[in-house]
């Protein structure tokens, strides 16, 4: 086996360097969705380090939800799944942050458009004849994990810049920048599939199953502040709901 060189004089601990190398390989899909990255002894030989260093590196990746350790078999890729506990409505970036998933938001476009005619009448009335349209993607290690379309009333959207939307959540902007108190939201979830446009934006094959999330968000005085359509590749997002039991 060829020994892979790491910088032993670096201020970055060796286990973190190893974790970063393997993390990059996982996101580059070197091991596929569930492939084996090797046993501890094999990884130690690859980097010419101790088993203790390898354990620290693998544990870091396991804590991030990227790998799973199978005793006696090795360490395997655990496909990224964003787990959303439906006890409140919050931004996707917040959900990833709580799960220790390092993510970024990239705004593809911001424009003023005619409110889409196919929206329900209540949404069209709340948005007005024209609205702000924000097209953005959620990235993990430069891999698209979610694609969102946001429609915001002009009176609010005109206050948001591209940098605002990439560096903060819409809800945080409403609170901190506009001083608007948040109210309630309505969320609808259903199965969908990638059309030609979404397949291109999300680097998927056309027809790939998607989880489609539609959300209406309201401020405390019950005025619509955002209508959102969010798409995830179906294996990458999971909802967890705790409910009371009832015999009725």
C-alpha cells in the first residue's frame, strides 16, 4: 500500500487532517453511498499513523454522521440524511447546523416577477400581482442537497440582498433586519420527481424521486411573509414526528 503523506509539522492535528482527506473522498463519492473506507489497521497503514490517531479521525467523521463503524468489518459511508424533527418550522440551514452538518447557501438568482398564476388564490392575494423570487441551493461540501424557490412580498423582499440570504435565514432576517415577529407556518409534504430543470440544478437524473416541501410562513399578525417550494433527493431528508397515541 502506498503511504499517503500528511503534514506532521502542521498546527492541525493529524487526526483532523486524515478526517478531512476522507471527508473529501466521501463527498467526491469515491466510496459510493455505503462503501467501506477500510479497517482501522488499513487506514493506519495508509497514513503511517497509530491506531489511536485513526480512531480519533473516524470518530470525528462518525460524530458528523458521515460514517458508521461496524465491529470486525470496517468503517462504512453513511449516506447524508438531514433529520428534521417536526416540532417547529425553521430554516434548513438551522436544521443542518443543529445536526453538525457544515453547509452553505448559494443564491442563483433574485428577481421581481409576476406572481405565478398556478398558486392558490389565497397565496396569490397575499403575495400581490408581483413578488420577489429567490432561487437558491443548499450545499454540503459543494454537493447540492436541496433546491429552494422562495416567493416573498415586494414590501419585504426589496430589503434583502444576495449576501443577506446567503449568510442568514429568511426568518432571522425578518426578525433582526425588519423587526417583524414570527407567527405560524403551514407545511405540506409530498412525493415528486425531478423535471429537466431540477435535474440540472441538483445534478440528478431526470425523473429521480424527490421529497417536495411547500411552506407558507406568516408573521405574528397572520400576514404572509414567505411562500417556499423546497426539493430534496428522496434519500437525503427525513422527518421525525412524535405524536400522542389515541384509541379514537
